[in-house]
């Protein structure tokens, strides 16, 4: 039996780009390319931007899982569930939600008068289709877990703001993407089903290289796939 484990938001987006990449991530993790210093720096800046966004909703509880292991994530999701069942007014940062095998971590979850508002933080000016798929997946997991947000939002940079400069809360804007996210819900359910199926068959490894290797992101298994295709003569 091949590994499935939990499907995180990043795993879902990886699988949308290429099911083979997700399969390799779950079963051949050691064959990934090491992230470049430039990529690590982008991650750092993105994390800093995410922490800055907390200032939009001060006074919240940091619910960040200490590690990204399945058992830890399940415990974190259960803790979030218990808190939301107890409080009608509360702000949570990095709140985990789970509907097995799907899990997500919402950057900011705001419970106000019993209603739940979700805020995903992106260190970009524009809202891409990938970001909408990301938000749609998170809405899917939250709703299946029994905590559907009444509003799904993306926090992102204002036009003219530069991630390479010192940023302030004033450099952020909040965009309501609830309608787009709801329109994508049936797609999410079908994609999850397809990805779970792809993880269970080695035929997934026969997917040839193509545009999906670089769009929307560079896949960190390109080198591995190139070597394997030379061995078994898969034609791109």
C-alpha cells in the first residue's frame, strides 16, 4: 500500500499541478531538489508577512502546530475544534482544521458573535487562480469539519507595496473571495478524490514531463523525473 497520509493545503496545490509530484512527495521525498537560497528567502519573507497580518486582528491565540506530523496536526485540529465550540468571540492564528484525510491551517480565523471569518495571507499584490484554489481547498476542509466560514478572504499586498521593503499593516488589503471559493467547491471534492486515487497506483509515475513541471511553480522533482525518463524511455 502506497503512502497517503494527510492531504495538506500545499499537498493539494502540488497535486493539482501534477499528481506525479504529489506521489513522489509522499513516497520519494528524499529525491526532491534542495530549495535554493532565493526560494528560502522568499519563504522567510512570506512568513514575516503572515506574522505582520496578525496585527490586523490583534489579541488572538497562536494555535500553530509545533510540527507538521499527522498526529500533531490531528491534535491541533481537535484543540481548535474544542475552542470554537466553546467561544463565540475569539481570534485564532494558524488554526488547524481536519476532515480526514484532508487538513488545512488557516492563517487567521475570526469568530465574531458566533460567525466564523477566514483570512488566508498571501505576500503578493495579485490574487492568482492558484490562490483561489488554495482558499477553496481550505474552505472545503473547514466546512467538512463543521466550521464553514461565512466569509473567505485573502490578505495581500496593496498595489505599489514592495515585499523587499519594510512593510506595515497599511500596506495590506483584504479581498473577499467567498463567491469564487463557493463556485469551486464541487471541483475541490473531485480533485481530492482524484488525488487520493493517484496516490494508490504506480501508474501515476508514468506521467511525462511537460508544462506542469514549471507552472505555476517549479517542481522540485524535475531532476528526478528527467533521470527516470531516461532510464525507462518515457517520451515527454
